[in-house]
């Protein structure tokens, strides 16, 4: 399959290639299409669950129930340790 890519899309592909994360334009296009497929395959239930989590987080932020990066790292480390003990 041959594709004619308009200049604006070619620039986006070149930008991604410049990061070194992709071997060639085909890899860039493959990743873009895989990402699109994953995004479109979300069920309504999954989208609803994510929306609920975002809503809860926004309520917590509005209530001042947030913490800084160091406390977040400590909490994540504790959760990780507890999870690893279960395995």
C-alpha cells in the first residue's frame, strides 16, 4: 500500500522519528493506528469508570485533600510494598 501524506502529517511523522523512538515512518504509523484502535475499543463501562475516578479526584482537590510529590512517593512505595507481599 502506498500513501500520499500531506506536508502537515509528514512533519508530525518526522517529529516522532527525530525522537529516536521509532525506526521508520511505518513504525510511527503503526503506533498511531494501534493507539487509535485501543482508544476506540474502550467500552462505555470503562469510560464511565474513568469518568467517575476523575470526578472523585476533582472533589478531593476542591476539598484540599491533596499532597505533594514526596508524600505521593511515600504512599506509592507503601502500596507497592504491600502489593509485593501479597504476591
